[in-house]
C-alpha cells in the first residue's frame, strides 16, 4: 500500500493510499480509524477522490466517529468496572 496524499482537515487525519486497484481513504480521529475503498476504475484520479470528500460527507464521517466513541465508552464502562 502506497500513501498518495494527506488531505488537510482540522479535526481528523485523512490519508489516501493506492493499493490493488483501489483508493483506500483512511480517516483517523483520536484512537479511532475508519477507511473506505474506492475502485480506481470508477474513480480514476486523486482529484476525483478529493471531490468526493466534500463537507457534507466529512461531517458524516465525524458523526460516525462520535457515535463510535460513545458506543465504545459505554461498552468499556460496562465490561471494565
């Protein structure tokens, strides 16, 4: 897997990789990481990947991080008193 680009963002780290005919876009915030795979046949350039990472989508990714943190915190408290 080869890192192609880091996309600036104020609240999370976004790195685009190229691997095995796919763009792998990783999002990191605090102790959490999410990734999506995009077929390079469907989205051919890094510029096209950047266009997909619009404000509306990135807000949803941030919401998913918040939900994951909440679920993890509840689970951790229940199982680790």
